[in-house]
């Protein structure tokens, strides 16, 4: 079974979610309409009960009585660096779930690309503004955009679900990863307190670790350089476990190649270096950094907020024999009794953003690109609208004549001519006139699937 369907009353107030079967009957009987496609939500055309009238009582009391008539739900979160699990429970029944995929790494890549282009232009002394360093102070609690994005997108969906479902409490996994233990599980005592590089500089530590020889060719008594096993341009970090020692020729030959490609003909060397390189801890560090800010943001919703540990989540999942995945981890957060799983496919939400503000395409050197007519190659406008439609809107097209007679539901790609393309689940239909289209859901910066 798929997710339950959210239901709104005539005043757009959330009611108890219903099963897809009941929602289908309400739509077929004309008692409800589709309010939102993702997550699928219907709105009733008639009031399900007479309005509450208490002339002598306050509005807050009326709202409290109204809320008691609707069975409440609990929202559970399993925050992650790449994917966050979201689950909604009602009486220990999992009725709705989603997995939210962030784009923090893409944001980091875009910022690094822009920074490298600006730096190269300054280095060439071309006409460009001077760098600014000490004239901007960061606010208290500032986080890099790639980390702040994870909090903002999670809160976007928390606030969205609160408007669609009668949620009265939130539970989140407030986990802290011990990165030093992840890097070396056997470390303890004084060594744990002092850290890996105690009494070492990074270069001296690497020279001792690799016996002052090139990790790739084994050369000795030659100038050695610090080398990134996974290149920084491809997401590699400056952690000691991602660094090695290489001679000048090997370092230049490897450049930014993947180590598996560079050592394809040396499997034994590749195996040795990969064994020395520890698992990346970037994701664990991101969760550690954002956990308290997300916690404080959730407190501002005013709902009852509880937390759970990672060990508690794992215990609950293993006790009930559930597989490990993000949405089931979310369902097992905190105090959990025997769960009844009423769905088998969560809504997959992927953050895509709304484009960027860059107006001109640039080449690899950072100069504006020009076409054959020596005109600047401009990017399309961020909010390009044609006949009231924007690229990315979810539309329904009912074609009544011509070669493409039929009904189509999917994302639209607009054209200035008014002839659109619609990408459905199975195909892309081209040349649909805008007159046949109606908006089901406007573009919101996410793509959806199951």
C-alpha cells in the first residue's frame, strides 16, 4: 500500500489522513477535489460537521474542542547528511513516510567553483573587484550554506506537513557521531584525549606513516609532496586519512584522477592504499554540526518535541525485524511500541532548487562565453513564465483533438510559442498546446517519485 492521503476540511484545516481507497471514493463521488499532488492531499467540498458555536467562550477554547475531535498524529525525523527520513505515525501505525534528499554537496561544489573562478581572475590582475576579507562579520551560530540548507529544507517539510496533517508532537534522533572512534575504534585513554596528530605536524606524520617513500611508486630519497587520495575537486577532504605522500612525478601524473583509474594497472598498490584510507567522516561531521540548530528550529514550532539516540533507534528497528532504511529509521526514533507498517513505498523527495542567479555562461577560465555572432551566451531567466506556466510546474493536459488525444499528467517544459513538453512517468510528450493544460501543482524546487 502507498502512503495515506492527507485530508483538509472546507477551511483548509487538517483532518485525519485517510486510506487511498477512501480518497478515491470521495473524489469519484465529487465530494472532494485534489488540493495538492505531492504529497497527495484532498480538500472536502462540504463541511463534515456543523461549525462549533460557543458565543460565551473564547476562540482558543473553540479551537481546543475542535482539535479534540480529530485524532492527532506524531511526526518523526531521522536527520541525515545526504538523506533525511520522515515518518508520520498514528496510534503506532506508520501511515505516511518520505525520504528527503538534500543537495548540500551540490551547493558546496557551486561555491567552490565560483571561488576558484574569482581567484583566478584576481591572479591574472584582470578588471575585477578586490577581495574582501575583514569587512564582514558572521552572525552568531553561522553555518556554511551547504549545512544551513539541510536545516532549511527539513524545516520546510516539517512546516508543510503540520499544515496538512493534525500533528501534535515531533520526535527526532539527536545523535552525535564520535569521529575519532569511527576513524580508529580501538583508540582509548590518553591517546583518545591527545588525538591522532599529537606531537606531529601533518607532513611529518605522513612521512612516518609511509616510511618516507612514495605511496605510488615506492621511490626513496626524493622530494615528497602531500597528496590527496580522493581529489578535493571530487569531494575529497583534508583529513589525515585522505592524505598520503607522493613524489613530484606521481603527484603530477595523478592530478585529479580517481585513484582507481590512476592505479588500474597496480592492483596490489591500490589495495594497500585503500586499506590505509579510512572511511570518509564528512557526513558524520555534517550531522554533528547541524543537530542542535535543527533541534532549536523544531522547538520554535511550539509542538511537543522529544529526542532519541541512534542506539535506541537501532534497538527498536532490530526488535521489530525491520530493514534498515531512512524512513523506517525515522519511524523507530524515540519511544516506540510494536509498529504496524501500513505502507511499503515512501515518497521520494529530491531537492533541486530553483536554478541560479548567474546570467552569463562562462568558460573554464571564467571569461564570458560568446557565440559565433560574438554575442554573450546568456542563461534563461529564473522565473520564465509563458501563458501562466513555468518550467517545472506539474500540469494535467486533456487533449481532445489532433494526433495526441488523451490525458497526460507530469512536469511541463514551457516554450515561448505556447507549445509545451510534458514529462510523464513513462514518456515525454512534445507539442502540447497550452490551452489543453491546467496547473495541478506549481514548481516548488523539489522532484518527486516512489
